[in-house]
C-alpha cells in the first residue's frame, strides 16, 4: 500500500487497481504531501471506492446469511 502505483510493474499495477486500499492510500498521500482537498478526483475516489466495497460486502453477507438459514 505504501508503494506508489507509478513504480509498480505492469501486472501488479493492474491488480492494485481493483483493490479499495489503493485508492484510500493514494487519497491520503495526496492530502498529506500535496495538500489536496475533496474537490480533487483522486481524494474523492479514495473516499468513494472503499465505501462502495463495504456496501457490496455487506449486501453479499446479508444475502448469504438469508439463504443459509443459519446453517453453520
């Protein structure tokens, strides 16, 4: 997560693009080092991407629990 995407090898660069931590880390790096705010797209995406992943995970968990009927 602390490794800048620009310095990654090509396959790792594309894999990191689908992980929500990448966008959060880029947003924090842009806020701390460049002083950017929420009006910047990368900072905004750093807040939206993890939120979307969280909602999707919660929905998947709810659906799995609904159809499992509590079976361990």
